[in-house]
C-alpha cells in the first residue's frame, strides 16, 4: 500500500526569505506508523505564534500535533516518543510543563536536547513525535515516572522508560543516571566520566530491553549525542564493547547541552522486533578503523543500513563516500550531494528507493549552510514529500563535516 502523505507543501511557501525548493509534507502514514514533521511555534498556516515565548511555541506545536494526528486517523494516545529540541536550557521548564498539559495521562518516552539553532532564529523549541496506531490493543508502557521526581527538576511531566508496540520498542534516551533517578555517574567533565556515563546508559538499555522481551540484537539504529569531541573515542569504545558483532547503524552528534549540566552523553536507539522471524538485514558492515581514515580509535562495528521487515534505517550520511573517502572539503552543498548519493545507493541495496523515504533529519553546523544544503537535498526528493526536521548542532564525527543527513524509509508493498 502506498504511503499517505498529508498536507503536502513546498518550503518556498513556508520560508519566503530563504531560497528553498523542497517538497515536504506534515505527516507520512506508512501502514500504522506515523512520521510527523518537527513541530514548532509556527501554526499549520505557517504563522509564528510568538517570537519570544517558548511556552507559547510549545503550546502551538502540540496543537499542531493533535490536529495532524487526528487527520491521520490517530490521536495523542498513540504517541510513543517525544524528542524535544530547545535552544536554551532556560526554556526547559516552561516547554516541558506545557507539553505535559497535553500528555498528562499519556506516558511517553522522551529525549531532551539543547541545540545550537532551529530553522528560523525566532524558533526556540521543536518537537519530534513518533506515533504508532495500535493493531492489537493499547501500547505497553513500562516504568512510568514523573520528571519532578528526577534530580529536583520543577517539571510536572509524566513519562516512562519503554513503550512497546506490535513491531517496535521505543526507549527513553539513556544517560549516566540510574533507572530510578537516584544516582548520576561520571560527575566530572573528563573523557573518563563520559565513558562511565556511556557504560551506565548501556547497562540501563540492556535491562529495559530485557523487561520488554528484547535485547541488543534487535537494535537497528543508534543516535549518539556527546557534549564535547574529546568524549568521542572513550564513549564509542564503550559502545563497541556492548554491541560487539550486532552492527547497528549510527549517527554521532556533538550537542550544545542536555537536560542537566552534568550530562555528557545520551543515546537513542531504534529497535524493531524480529518476532521469531529472520534476523534484521545489516548491509555494508564495517569496522570503524576501516571507515575513519583520520585515525579515530573507536573500536566499533557498524552497518551502513539495517532493514527490519519494511522499516529501513540508514547510517547518518555526510560528505564521505561509502568507502570512507571524504569529498567536498569546505563545501556544504557538495557534502550534501555526496550524502544524498550515498542514501540513494543504500536504499537501492536494501530493496527500496528514494520514494520510500518517510522522514529526513538534516543536521548542519552553521545556519549559513542551510540554503545550499536544502537546495541540494530538494533536487533528489522532488515529488517524494517526506516529513523533515532541521537542526543546527555543535559538531559531527570530524570538524571537516558540515552536514549530516538521517533518513528513515519504509518499503511500500504493491
């Protein structure tokens, strides 16, 4: 069945002061899986509710989410994960308390990140929503808690650690805290502290997956967030110890900050249930020493693409070729072109294509790269109409990388 792409638009009509030409939409419905465009303080007619009030922007974002889910035949009750991007930690309490007015009785998993910037300088918050329409009863939500019970935060936000659907498992972003919030590890700011936090996060993930009837073998994709490039090698070495020969695909980003200042590392995982069927397809497996020719000592085994049934996750793509040679030094558009060529190749090798892309997340290192990058991406996705989120981040795996592109695709059965 072909994907339903709701509220199609072109970015030239949304950002009149930016020379963009990207075919996008607000919702992609791929079976019972819903992908939403990142929602902000812009209403569905692209009017900004307030340039100064983060709570008002969060309220508008949630109004949009509610409307879009209803138009897709869904509801807020079907939300599994909320990823909250803010541009200043001072916005955290008003944003989270506002979101909870919509989700008070709907525990979701979540990840909260501070980014360098969003699509427009006036935007202070963006919400990424992952929702699944249940097939066989309500989703299972494990380890429910309220954020006010975590480290003295003045946030009344109902959350949980795990949401289980028929086909996927959603985990809360894991850090160096105990699962009950009683202790935080790695309280210094050294690479060793970041490694300690990564170790605790992976221990937590194993516990949560076991409680959900799963394990690391079902992990398709990692998003690894660190607060400083100095943490990269020790953190990835810990990941390599835990994942061994699993070969997930990954994206690695340097972020402006996290929920609390003492957090140095956070990890998100995309997990698909094998349900007794064949194992996930892991394409173009590699060891990091082969891919990173600049001498990074990461000691991990990854894949370029993972296909779990119809769901396809790709490694975050940059200006590196699939063989690890870097193209487009200093040229964001050239790097975006190489990334899109990689994406095209990987999807074809996974038995899919660009037309199956449901979600694209574009990370750039500077707002100045937004127009050349988006113009390049738009040339590849003309007529596709994915949902999208665009973020400005503090860095990538290497200082030479100016852009990284994440896509999620779902194969369409005839």
